[in-house]
């Protein structure tokens, strides 16, 4: 009974005391205290005196057992806290993503294993794999800010250009902590599958998500799970083997593939990155990105797959506030964009394919138009006063829409029905702010998309008729 009681209380939080009963030789029962925390004397790497390491095995709700380690040295005051998974490496890696929309989201518990990478997407701030942590979102972001500020004085003297960039990131991160930059996203990506972001029962679609992924050969090797030499040689000698694919030869979702390409700007060699993403309740799409180090050319595009649908689709979204601005949106390269309240109309193919948020799409439209119209030497001062006034009013309305202070409507018209707007209501219930309509493509759309010249049935018959005509000609 004593052993069982000790085991049960071993999972209690730090500070709780467990009591068990042990039988004496004469049958009397005495109360005996058990410490849930193990204390081990260990060497301090700062002053080389002995300090105390405390270990606690505990269970995190909705997750699994973890070991919390805390070291403290009374001689020099050094303290260190870490966390390690108590179990083994999971069969698949895990990717958690949280969209923060209120100050309460900062208190979400986060387990960052030593194999995990954390990234705040909007400011492109990444915490590499390293020390394991049991903290929350606020603790992660505050820790990064403190680390960046620590070396700012040295950067200001040695590398002023880096100092300015780091200062900009610090200011954006502090604005996030102050609640001035909602919404924004953070993800935890762990090939070992031992990291975690706590969910909430009130989370809706697009707030919190988790998905598992198959590890690549490189990730297995980094985790010490690489195949034996014989197995690796057999795999490499297999004529059907393709790196970065599953055993069946399929592309691994959310895996980034890189292949050589030629820059269309300067014709130098560059690299194109490709990633297949599965959009929930929609379809799989391919994200492609090209960056040229020689001339700085950048290109981002989205390709949708699947068969050509029989009808086109028109999607209407009513945007009312920052929550709607944070919706994911896929605008295919064949899709036209229209916002009647903003007097905005974007023809199909103008922006190419884009997978972003409503805010991100409008920001890109604003930046592209502003650079074209007010570019030095081509616009700005050369515009007539009435024209400049109209454009200033247009951009002011567009800025209000991006800031979430103006209501407007987005209309996506896609003859290939390959565009998408994220619903904030659990399917199959319809989202009241999204209206979807099927329509028959016009002859102009069919002609422009090349569908009139496409023949998918009986396409071999003309070849046979040509062969028959040639044979008759030779016979004559």
C-alpha cells in the first residue's frame, strides 16, 4: 500500500505532500511523509561548487508525462529550469499552431521539447531547437525579447545595420505583448512529437490546430533514428527510390522541397522551394517560392490541383472587424477580386496565386498599387491635383479596411472554383458571413482558359482519320 500511495502522489504538483501508511512489526500504523520531488546534489558549471537539482515527474492534462528539472546553486546564485519528455520519441512529428486574438491567449501553456522549433509567424521570429521549457506563450515571447535586448549595446557599436533590424523586431514583439498587434500566430514544430500547446474547449475553427507529419530521413537521423547502413544502402540502390517521399512515392505534406531553377530577372541560377499543404475542408494546394541571391528577385505562387469543375464559383465574404481580417484566404491565379465599398477591382492573374489572410491580401494590393502610382519619377508630383486627391482617398479607405475600422465585402469570382475562404463555423454548418454561388462559365472565360480547345474524349479519332487520309493519298 505504501508503494502504491507513493506512486499516485508522485504525479501531484510541487509543494503538495503525500502521506502513506507503512505497517510495523507489531501491527501498528505510522504516518510517513513522501517527497514528490527528488533532490540530487550536482556540480554547478558556473562556480564549480555543488548545487541542488530537483526532479519532478508530473502529468500535463491532454498531453503526457514530463520530467521538470530545476537547478539552483546557493554559492553563485545560478538557476536553470528545463523540461524533458518522460516517454519515448513518438511515431510521428507534431505541429501545433495557435492564433492569438486576446490577452488571455498569452496564458496558454506551452511545452517546448529540446527538439522543437517555435516561430512567431508575423514577425518571422524563430526560436531554434535547444533547451526544453515548460512555460506559456507570454513567457516564450518575453524570453526572446530579453535575449535580444541583452546584446543590443554591442550590436549598436559593432553592426549598426543589424542593430536597427533587431530593434524593429523587439518593438514589434513588445507591441504584441501589450496587446496592440492582434491577431498573430505562433507555432511549435517538433519532429520528436513531444511538444505541446494547450487547447481550450471554446476554441473555434482556425484558433488552435494540431497535425502530425511523417519525419524525413534527415529528421530521423538528427533524432538518432536513422536506418542501419545495410537498410540505407538497400534503399539508395532501389531504382524506384526518391528522396523526400513516402514508401509509396507520394509527396509528404508540409515538407519543403527544393530544386534548381533559373531566375527570370537576371537568368542566374537560383532555388525554388515547394511545399504541399492540405487546406481543411477544401483540397491540397502547392505553395511555390523562388528567391534569387544575385538580383534579389522574389516570387511566391500557389497552384491548386484536381480536375476542372463543371461550374465556376463566386464567394462573397462580409468583413466586419479584425477576426474576419485574420481568416485564411486562397486566391487562385484564375480568380478575380472585387471590393465594391473600397472601389477595388483586381483582374484574374494580376497577383497570381496567393494563400494568405484577408489582411495580408489587402496589404499586398495596397503596397503594389502604391508603389506603381506614387513611384518616384512616374507618379506623385506628376499627378494632377484632382487625381492625387482621389488616390489619397482610395488609399485612406483601404488603410481603414486593413486596420479593421471599416466594414466591406470581398467578392472572389473563380471560373475554376479553386479559391477558398476559411469558415469560422464548424462544418457542415454554413458560415453566415460567407455566401457561395455556383455559376456557368461564359464563352469568353471558356475561350480565355483554353477549355474550348481541350478534348478529353475521343481525342484519338482525328489521328486515325489523318492516317486514313494519308493512306488513301498514297494509294492514289
